[in-house]
């Protein structure tokens, strides 16, 4: 057990934009100190020394981090195809792990990560900050209170219109096989000739990344599962294509998916519709909208908009086309079924708005270190991570193979 005065010594494995962002947030927390870093590009290792001091231990080979006895926890910000392997190696060596989403590159890797977490007893947290967002926690509270009635559908979207948003990351002029460890980077991926685009823009290639599904759908699914406490869908279908960013990538820049969530004790059956568009006309827009019998909730990182409306329960205009006698009989029957005092039970039109300026990514890191120091429950462990990543990754399989995918959310297996 750690005392509040003890430093937790951490390492960053994968020092790209997301990894270094995670490291900045982590080291802003009192008692967290970064002492080591691993990356396959020398320029990023040099920058880690510039930021964290010349004594920072740096290496191209993550195994040097695994074997480092003074490291308590690691942040994994590597390309997706390394997530499972490095997570397992680090937990087996006695280190706590914060792994960026998606937890795995392939669904089949998921249970190995779960087993490593359970057998090692180490804290493992997936880096999908929707899980720690105060707005999604508030949405969960409102949902369970019946604020929108019976859920029937959820819509989610994440649209972008920038080169960076479409993963056109900058390639440094000194990128070559001397400054970049191409062999280490590839790992178990198919062996290819040196390609700086694949190295620095790896999200665009299925060999190393998971495209829209693993980068963005998994966030939206995490938000949905946080609010509804669902464990996942049982049917998944996706479509889309490469519409604008035709730069050699082999993943789509427009993708739509639908998922069927079966009825459980926690929620009724509902449909989930997801959309991502990388040429949308707006720099970035995202949210999740929960649609129920009594209203809707629209949730983003910092805002929640609750709209409550009365249930429609009245005559439609076609009644006027019936005979006067039939109209009279229908109205009498309706009045008998709906006594006057029941009308007062219908909720009036009402809008409520909530907001928070607290950074959910920072809260997410705080939750990770609280689990390590205080033994607080893990909020996004390997099981939660697979239940978010599994359906997301199956949208890729559905798209590329043009078929509906079945998923067993309880056992976390492909049907």
C-alpha cells in the first residue's frame, strides 16, 4: 500500500501525441513521477528527456521497461497492435497498466488480457475517458431515475473536418530507418518495406490500427455502457467507405453502424446507431443521444441536455373522417379509459441542462492512481474494456466482410 507521500514512478510506452498527453495529465497529479519512456522514434525519446529531465531512462525496446524494477505503473500509448502484448507483459512483471483504447487490436486477444489482470492482481485501466466523465455519470443517474422513461434508441456521432482529425499526422523530415526502429514497430504485423506514412500515420492501416472503430466507436460505446450499465449488443452491422482521404489508407473515413441491444434486467431492448464522418463540414462534433418514451438526453464531454415531453396519447386527425356517431363513440371510450385525474400524471414539457468544466481525461487518470494507492474499484478494467472494444472491432469485420456479426456480450465471444 502506498502512502500519500510516496511517489508512484511511471513509464510511458509509446510517446506519440496521445501518449505524451496522457503523461502530462498523469504527472500533474501529486505523487506521480515519470522516470522512463520507450518509443521507436529517437526524436520522441529526446523530447521526453527535454520535458522530464536528462536523467529520464529512454529505450526503443519496451522490454527494457518491463524489466525495470523501479517502475510501478506504465502508460501504453503505442499503436493498437501492441496493446495486448505489452499490457500482459507489464502486468506479469508486477506493474500496473493504463492502456489506451481500444484495449486490443483483435477480439481474440481480449481474454488473455483479462486473465493477466486477474492472475497478476494489478490495476488495469483502459484509457477511454467517457467512463470518468461527470456528464456521463450524471446521465447514468438521470437514466436510472426514469427521467426519459423507457429507452428505445440511442444515437451517437463523432464528426471531423481537419487533416489531424483524419489522422494525417506530421512526418518529421529526419524520419528514416536510422532514427526509426521499423522492425520493433512492426512487431507481429505483416513485414513490409520501410514506409514513414505507416510509421507515423499508423491509424490509417489495419496492420497496426483499428480505424474509426477502435479510435472512435469504442469511445461512444463506452459512454453508452456507462449510462445504461449494459454489457453489450448481440447483433452488429456496419457500412461505409473511403470518400475523401484517399491517401493510401485501407480504412474508411465515413462509417455507420447499428447494434441491437437485447433486453436485460438493467434495460429494455434498444437499438444503437453510430456515425463517424471525416469530411463533415464542422471541425469536430460529437455526442450521444438517449431516446426514451418520456424524453431524450443528449450528452457530450461537458454538457448534458435533458428534454422531457408528455407521451403522445390522443386522437389523430383521421377521426374527423368518420361519422359523427363513430366520433362520439370513440371519444366516450377514450374518456372512460383516461379519467381526468390521470392526465395530471403526464409530465409537462421540461428542459434541464447540466455542464462541467472539469477535464474528464484528468479525472480518468486520477481514478487510475486512486485504484493503485487506495484500492478503489477499477472503473474500466479489462472486462469492461473488452465489452467496449469487442462490438467496436466487429463493426470493422462487418464492413470488410459485408455481413451481420453476432456477439455474446456475457461471455465476450463472437457468435
